[in-house]
C-alpha cells in the first residue's frame, strides 16, 4: 500500500487543484496483497481458513487502516515502520 505522501512532491502538488475542487471525486481501488509466486509474497495464516480467506483477511486489514486514516499503523503492520 502506497500513501499519497510517498509520491514525489511534484505529483502531490499536481493533485492540489483537484483536491480543492468540491466537484472532484476520487475513486481509489487497490488489492492490498498481491499474493502468489509472481509477487514473491505468499503468507498464509491457516487460522483464517482456506488460502483465499487468509488473503481476504489481509485485504480487509489494509482497508481498515485506510478507513481509520491510520497510515502509521498500516506501515507498522507491514513491517515498514
């Protein structure tokens, strides 16, 4: 998960006019855990059930950090703090 703050300053500045415009709607979509050999990321928490349920739990956890606007906790959970 990459926060807007991780974008280069020039990219952040380019979004300011849109953020100030009340007619602007941002639609943000992401799957938070690109799981599989292609991504060299395959954690599996068997306590969550089948693999797809474990992946879903990771996605929901990431969405929870966004809903709470808690980037610090999200980074800590990913080991990036």
